[in-house]
C-alpha cells in the first residue's frame, strides 16, 4: 500500500505519537503533519523551538504564516497550497530559513501529499533538514577541498557541477558522491547555496548596490541574481535587505 494514499478519516489513524517521538530525537530536522488547510496536526520539538515557542500546543492548529512573520511564513504556506492543489511532492528543495539567533539557516525541505483513494491531496507530511557539513575537509580528497576553496574565493560565473568536478580532478559521479557525503547536497545545490549565502551576508552587512553584489557572487547580471535569490529565499534582494538589514 502506498503510504501517501490515505483517505481523509485515516489521517487521524497515522501513528502520530510514534512519529513525534522519533523526530523529537533529531534536533536538526523540523518534522510536521498538516491537514487539508495546511494547519499543523503534529510537529516535533525542533520545529517548535526554532520558531520561538516552548510547547507543541502553541503551534498545533496553526499554519506557517501564523507562527512565522514575513516571507519565512508566507513561502511555506504557498508551498503547502501548491502540494495540496496539485498532489505533487516537493523533494529536497533548498531554501533559506531564519533561526532565532538572527542568522540564515539553509534547509532541504521535503513535503509529500497525503492522498485519498480518489487521488485528492487531503494532507501533507514532511520535514526540513538543516544543511550542515558533517565531515571535516581534511578527511576528503585534497583536490576536492582545493576546488571548493577556489570556487568560494572567486565564485566564477561559469562554475557548474562539471566544472567543479574538473577542478577537483575527479570524475563527475565521484565528485557528486563526495559532495553528498560532505554536505548532503548535490553539486548544483551547493553552488546555489554558496552564491546566495554570500549574497545574503553582503545585503545585510554592506551598503553595496544590488548590481555590485550580483557581480561579487558570480551572477551574470542583476536580473539573473534577483531571480536566483528570490527562488532560494522567497524574497527579492531589495525586499530581503529592507526587512532584515541591521
């Protein structure tokens, strides 16, 4: 039986307490189950705490826009509506979120629709996993470390997964496996994360123009930068700076 194909009454029969207990043991993952209106039916403690709450009861029955202000609440709510409308999952979507210390946190978000027997999306189950480097660079091939260091230092506009693999002196498939092992990301996700991560810091902590930041981060032009930034963060560079700049 396909575990995502549940009729509406069966949502309540999912072993939610077991799932909550399981994901309560994983502090770098925010777990959730939502109903057909995108309201939380179940969450783990990590999701609760990263939004500044103490108890799950403060979150249950609400949607993301009600517990997180601005684009960081709006974007997840829009994603939920998309999954519920189309019935298509969102898998390993790289996006920026904001932690309570005021720093950008990168997450890989997966949302699966809970489908009725007729194929209608009647709920969502999913999680957002923090992206953190789990392996020291000294434990991976030196050529891999040198290639990433060179990329992060210069951010050339023509950098691609195949370009990075060549710089690493590794076959593309081996380079991709190493990237996944070290960062938990695909090479494409790593490139986007690095460019947008630097751009967000420059937007927040400098007075450089949008065009200057685009150039420093390896984008061909202002428009390409704005499109990529909004895709990753849900906000345009101008709106992001206006809302979050110190």
